C-alpha cells in the first residue's frame, strides 16, 4: 500500500483535483491538520476510513500511524493544505518512510497563493513590470530562515512578494520593507482564501498593519506586496500581438505561400 501526500487545496472543497478526490475516497486512513483542512473536504472520505487529526501529534506519532496502517495493507491519504511542495513538511515524512521501506507518492494541489490572487482579482506577473514572484515567510516560533534569504533583499528585485505564515509578524515585515519599498507600495492580506469566511484587506505598506490589526486577523492569512496589486498601465503581452508570429500562428505571407 502507498502513502499518498495530497494537496487538499486552499480550503474550498470543490478546488480538490480529481486525482485528490479519487485517492481520498479510496483511503482507509486519512491524516490531516484539523486547523487547515475543512470538514467539507473530509466529507469526501470513505465512511470506512479512520480520520486522524495530526495537529496534536508529533512527527514520530504521525509516522507510526502510517507504519501501522501500511502493515495492515491499508491505503493512506496524508492531506496537506494548498500544495504540499510549499511549507508542507513532507520532506521529513518522506525521509522517514524511505527508511522504513514504505512507498509514497505526491498529488499536487491548488496553492493558497493562487487562491489569494484570485480573491484579489490580480495576475501576479505583468509584462515589462513584474515577471517574478517570491514565495517566502518570516520566522517567529517556526524554523529560522536561512541567512541568505532576507526579505529586504527579495524586495529590491521588484518581484511580487507573497508571504506565508507571517501575518502575526506583520509589524516586522513592514519595518523591514518600508526603507526599500516606501509607504505607498500596495499591500494586501487575504484571510482564509476560498473559505466561506474569506476576507480581503487592501492597503499600502504604510497602513496595512493597522488595518489588519483592526480586523483582528492573526493567523491563516497571506500577505501580498507589490505593484501588481494596483498596476493598470502595463503593456499588453507580446504573445497575442498581431505582429507576433510563431509556429501555431505563422505570418500571413507565410500562410499564403503554403
């Protein structure tokens, strides 16, 4: 039997992929973080499945659940919010499973930053303005950030910044970025993107902290900072320009001679 690491998406149950849905319905052990996976997603699990909230468990206890179920020949679904490749803590689980000789696979999911961008109605990259997105976080009680990954350094590139796991550290984020980006840089916080109680707070670097504080948001939110939040004067993409030709849309003169 296989341990399936499954991206459960940002929250909305209809944002599960078809593969994720199939694996979830087939599993007889479903491991999930109760604070991040809504009941509506768990409702897709088989009535015969045992559901285990991993929020109060240690890594050792989680792996033991997997080992015991595998020994019984049970299919296992390990749900992770968003996409498991980003802050999913799957690498350490995979390392333990490899040591035990237990097979595993990964099913990608809709990432939370994509759901946040959808809630804001924006594209994270714009022609000739921003072509890079930095997905990062700050350290509070979690693992420390590597020494070379500094928020101010990322900001100097001009890329769109998307900060995970950092809304309760917003004061420090603002303090580090103000000297680089200025108080007028557009900023937004999206709380529980795609959930029924989703909230979107827009502002600028100079006032976003106060707005979020008034809203009482302290967790389960993404911070987005960059010109794309308000930019409207960007050039149109060359991909669809009338004078831009490629194999699937050859120049008219080339078509006339074919």
